[in-house]
C-alpha cells in the first residue's frame, strides 16, 4: 500500500506541476500590455520563468527520488532528505512563478540555497556509492549504482531559483549577476545545465543500447541547444532565432520523452496494470521533463541577453 501511495503522489505531483507551469506561463498580450512597462519588468519576468523552471526540475527530483529511495528501503536516514527538500523547492518555485514583485523573497531564497546544498551533498553520497562497489569507477557501476545525475538536478533546481531571487533585486536597467550582465550569467548557467543533463541521458540511453531511434534525440537536440545558448552568452548580444528555435524544440522534446517513457512502462509485462512494479523497472518517467525545465529557463535567459548592450 505504501508503494502505491508513493507512486500516486509522485504521478499527481507531475501532473499538477505541468498544469501550474502552463497556467503561470507569461502571455505576450495580456501580462504587460505597455511596452515601457515590459522593459522595466523584463528582469522580473525572467525571474519568474526561472522560478517555474526550478519548480519543474524539483518535481522531477521529488518523483524520482521518492521512488528510487523507496526502492532502496530508505536504508540511510539521509535518503528522506531529498524528497523533503525537493517538495519545498517545488512549492517555492510555484510561489515564485506567480510573484510579480521586484524584490527577493527571503524564505524562497533560503529554500533554494538549501536545495543546492542538498544537491551537492547528494552528489557526494552517490559518488561514494559508485566508488565503494567492486570495480570502483566502471561502466557497470555508473549504469547500476546510485545515479550521479539525480542529485545534480536538485542542485540545478536550487541554483535556478537562487539566481531568480537575486535577479529580482537588480535594477530594471542593465541588471547584473556575478559581475557580468544578467542575461549572460543566466545563459551560461542554463547552457552548462543542459550539457550535464544531456550527458546523463546519453549514459542511460547507451545502457539501453539506443534500441529505439528516438533515443538519439536527447543526445543531439539538447547538446545543440546548450552550444547555441553558450555561444549567445559569450558573444555580443543580437537576435538569436536559431538558438531560440532549438531551445523550443528542447522544451517540446522533454514532454515527448515523457510520453515515450510512459509507453516504455506500458510495454513491460503487465503494463500499467502492474504499475507498482513497472514504474520502478521501466524507463524513468520523471526524467525527460528536466530538459523542458532547463529549456524554459534558457529561453528566458536568451530573451534577457538579446536586450543587453554587451
């Protein structure tokens, strides 16, 4: 009963976050009708997009960590921490996505920092889990030991949210982060995040022998989006239609990948009638939305970057 309850909660969390992300998405015509007001509030709208991206990543982490740590019987008390922190990060992201105030929310900011630190600690735990096994750093252990990319997603969720809160406190004209134009800093963050997420997908799809041609998409489109976004961040600002198009494709790819993973679960023996087992043994349903989350944040960073002077 506990396993079924956990899976239903995880599935409900994913559906609720997708619905909330769509409902909170900015509309070009209705949200800020005046061009001047849009210019003044551009960095706040970018912050809200980063909050939404953080929420979507947190939902992915919550669902995945709850399932995987339940499968591991929560053998280490620290395994309760990631689902709890991811839940807080999810709530903070949904709240921030609806917040139009140009000031940092201290509670959200603290939650995001906690999520980032938990992600760093979790990466250390997972790395230790890989290295302590016979053979140490090997393909076998990278495939089947604790996944290194999972806690990194929580780190990214916290990082996206934290920079969103810092950006709110910046002046509307020429906001800056980490000593550089805000659009540039945010573009670099999202570009690196996309590259890391694509690397994790490449590892797991290589484990699956790329048995379906669609498995090549996550190791081709997101890396291209990462390269284009990094290039746009490191070169003088100008319109980047190709980068925007590939980021939009990456956003769409995340949801298409989720559908493929749902289909993969259905193809296991018993299909969704045996969901309490096949959700654990089939392809991870919560994983592909990570691409959508980072692409959403990357598009916001690109919009901000295109309006900068240098």
